[in-house]
């Protein structure tokens, strides 16, 4: 089941990881740096090493990286990637890059989907169960992953799952009825898909919060989750979103697993995301389009338009969670469409799994199933393992999150605390 990996000549990767690790090849890269497969020389074990570069060049990115290593240290579940250690930099007072050593996996779901490999129903059942167990644990720690997608789900040949990449995750304070509310920071204003924001122009409607008292209201933001897996409330810039955003993404991921069943897609070229939108208004519009919808640029491949082709347009009850009048105007501009059963898209998938997905991709987040409820579905009866369905012992609550106007020096001190947990001697 392992996907192909990009082989990079070892001499191209000039990392100072010390004598205990030997770099083998590159696995991936991003704005943070690079991930490589390596060998732990003393034991011969394969590991993944994540490079974090230019840590203190930007305080927003710095806090995000600190949050990521803090979350990885806090989580302990078989379906979540484990952080083995943070390599000790030569100078704790001047370092500006770190190497984080993590568990290694043979592939990830994105690579698998793009490969000629087909899955059988029992593979899909076990992989789905493991992902839900991992996400349930994450949510029990009061953490939102906020970027659940196939590339962030590591896989081994035995269908062992490891949810990874907590670079956009947030620890939150849980309030009544699972409503999550927290400080909006500048790190949230950077769109994940790197598309330009719509230019401001007089007379054009803008999706903004219309509720009073926003200057004292703590909020979450919408620039999270890669477009194809982004929940409707994020597309519409709702600030007070919940764990349900991850459940929506999970439904989209499971749909792609269904596409790996040979009977549903004869070849890997026939596979497709459930909602393959090309733009996501108003977050990342395609400025070349000439179509307009309620004053906004629009297109048939707009993410919401693609979503409504499957789940139908929301009725008045579905829209009750929307807090912005402009967003409602935008929604009401879509023509009425009826819901399509996912059984029409994945006709050979288990009907219990189809029903489960349909409870995950509901427009109204308040109506979506939770991970706890999902695990009770009889689809998982033959693979359930109560030892995997555990909750975090203590919800995540990191001290640095409560420091106002945190400085680079304070962030460095928090990083040093995390590093020294692995180097007490």
C-alpha cells in the first residue's frame, strides 16, 4: 500500500542532525521547511524528521510552530503521529531552526489515492475507524485539527493510521454545548491555499460580522483547512465554529476512500475529491471570472456551488447558524437544488458507510454527527477496539496562549522548555 516517494540525492539535504541520524530522502516540503525520512543509527529504526526554519523571523509563525510542538507533546494515541524528540540546537540563545523527530510511516492517503492501488471494503472500514478514533481523541483534548485532509493522514501496510501535521491546529476552551470561542490572532488571516484575497471596492458587498460588540468578542477565523475539505461555515467566514469543521473534512476524506474501491472507480485516474472546487468565495476567488452572484464574483466551480450540487441548497433551518446578513444574501442567491444520495456517487460502498458520511457533510454544523456518535455506527461493529476509543487524560491548555503581546524572547524561552524535555541529562 505504500505510495511512491521522491528520491533526492543525500548530498542535496545538508542538515546538521548529529551522529545519531542519517538522512535517507525527502518526503515532503512546505512553508515551514522540509520533512525527510531518516535512520536512527543506534537502533536502525526509520523516523521522519521535520525541519522548522526561520522560527523567530516572524512572531506569528513562531507561535504557530510552538503550538504545533506543544500539541504533539500533549497527544498520546496510537492513531496520532508521535514526536520522538526535538534535536538539541548548538546554541539555545541564538538558534533559528529546529529538527523535530517523529514516527515514520510508509505512505500517506494522498499518495495512495494517486497510486494504482485499490482498497477493499474491509480496508476502508478499518482505515475509517482508525481515523475517527484519532480525531475523537484530538477533540477530547479540546484541540481542533483544522486541516484534516488525505495528505495529513499517514498510513502503513496494515492499515495503521497516524493523523499528522498540527501546524494549523488550535487548543481551545470548551464552553456550553460544545461551542468553541477563542482569541483571533494574526496567524489566522493567512489563507492556506495562497490565493489572493478579493480587492476592496466601494459598493461591493463584503462578508463581515454584523453582530455588535465584536471588539470584545473572542473569535475563531475561516482561513483554515484546504479548500476541498473546508466546511461551509469557514467558507462563509463564521468566526465561532466548532469541532464540526473537522467532522466535515472527515466526511470528505472518507468519500475519497470510497473512490479507492475498484467497483466505484475502475482506475486511479477515475478518482476525484468529493467537492473539487476551483475557487472559494470570498476567501480565494478566481479574478478572471466574469460571473456575479449577489454582488460577488462567482463561477460554477465555486466551492459552495460544488457542495450544493451534492448536498442540495440549505433551507431556512439549515441557515440558522449564519450570523452575517451579507452571507445570507449570498446563500439565497443560489438556485434551489435537491440533495443527491452519496449512493449515486459511490454505488458499491457499504450503505452504513454512505449513511455515516451523509451525517458528516450536513450544511448546518449543529446537525453533524460527532466522532463519538460515529463510532457507535454498526458499520464498525467488527473492528471496534475500546482501547482505541479513549479520551485525552487532560485537555490541552498551554501557558503561552494566555500571554498577551508575547515577545520573541518569551517564545524562545517556551521553545527551550520544550526542547529540554528531551535532553534533561
